């Protein structure tokens, strides 16, 4: 199962920016580990989208729980899950 994690910022931009360095360091670790395969801010800067690798809902929730934005209370996440039946050749089934 793949998951789209949509974050919504709960604080003004200047407050979000205070936690951003920790969030980016965490994000780099998640990408390097293959748990997040794609991430970026929304065009309107109101939040971001993260796409996970193939994992359980519990593993996706763990990603959300470990995000510094979550622990700092500057963002909340909404999860959308899908089966990823059609995949690019590099995305192995878990």
C-alpha cells in the first residue's frame, strides 16, 4: 500500500520556518531510507505532499508521528492510501 500524506500548516509561515531545518533533516533521512519517495510544498505554500514507498498504514503513521512539524504542532497530516497496482519498473512490490 502506498500513501499520500498531505500536510497543512497550522501556524504562520514564520513559525513554520523555525522548525523547517529539523523537518528537512528528517525528510532527507526518510528519503534516503526509501520510506518517502517524493515530497514537496504545495504551490500555495499552505502545506506539502509526501508520497511514501510501499508500506502499511501503521508505518505511514509512524512517519507522520516522527516529523518535527508534527511534534512542534506546526502541521497536521491527512493520509490517502492506494494499492499502487500500476507501478514504474523501479518500484518493487513489498
